[in-house]
């Protein structure tokens, strides 16, 4: 059921009821032992091992094994199935309040833990795109990141913007598949075809040729740029936090330790 709130936005009330424990599954012909947690676990396993594209109500039903109609007593369809599997996969949100080192250390730890969670479930960065209802665990992750900036002179909007940019940076550097197409691999190597093309047209792309140690006509050049193999995550994270630190310092806030 979709309900419009006072602000005119639409909220998926059915998903909200499901994720926040406000809805009980149908009791018509219940199957003993079948639970929402078990359904979510089976769906997560399929997505982890076969990819999100392999997920379907029929596939989950076969894995349990139950009939597909039995699943509909718990989730109304694939959208709700995806919602409950996200909530199961994200795990408990980080508790960073007691971490020494101030706001910067808390955000660094948050970034590390978020990357770990997405690495354990590579489909999560894709499944968590777009406007949708979040469950208490997933919302707790956002709360953890925003609360890491508690005690700084940043206002509410600036804290939200900081967290939005942080999530985007982790998503963009999680893997080459989420970062978009680049002519290099995660370890900063050109693919064989791109190395050949750059060697043939090095004069037209001098900056890239210099970075990858490829010269004109050198189609068999090295095609390798020394540096990180983390898609620029650590570099970008430091620059992002450096910028926040400068702003916080300018406003007389607590210095990062």
C-alpha cells in the first residue's frame, strides 16, 4: 500500500510496516519453520554467490524449499524481498561513540566498516540505490555516520552533505564495476587493447601517456601507473576529510587527533 504523507511525498507503507516489525505475516496455511529471517538469509546467499540478477521469488522458494505462494505470506514481491535482504546483509550499525581520535577517526573507521560490509555482499552498492524505505539497521548506519560529526561546528545540512559525499566516495571506489568505465583496471593497468590504442595515439593523449609510461608508437608499452590499487579510495578519503578538517578548524571546532 502506498500512502502520501503531509508533505506530498509517497512512502511505501507496506515495506515500512514489514521492515519495522509492524506487520505480521498471513496465518493462512502457515508453514512451520518458515520465517522472514530465513527467507532473507536464503535471498542473501543467492545474491552473494550468484549475483543480484539471479534473485527471484521462485529461486528463493526453491532454495528453502517451499512453494512460491508460501513466500507471499511474508513478502509481497521482489521489491520487499530485496528490502528485507538489505536489512539482513548490512548487519548491526557501527558504534563509534567511544572511538578515540575525534570525528576524523570515527569517519575513517566508518568508511572502513562500510567498505567491508559491501565487500562481503558485492550486490549491496547496487541494491541500495534510489529512494526507498530503509529498515532500522540500515538507517542506523546513516545515523552512525552523521553522529560521528557530533561536537563539530557543522550545521545539520553540512553534516548530511558530508555523509552523502562520504557514501558516494565509498560506493564509487568499491570496485571498478561501481566506479564507471575507465581505461584502466583497479591496479592502474591499461587493458591490452587500451594500451595498444594509447600507444598508437599517444600524441593525442599526452597526460594519459605520461601517467602510464606509454610513448608514441609504443603499442607494447608498460601501460602501468605506479600507486594504489584501491581505486583511489584512501587518496580520496584523505582529501575529503582534509577539507572537512579545514572547515571545522576555521570555525573553531575540535581538532582531529
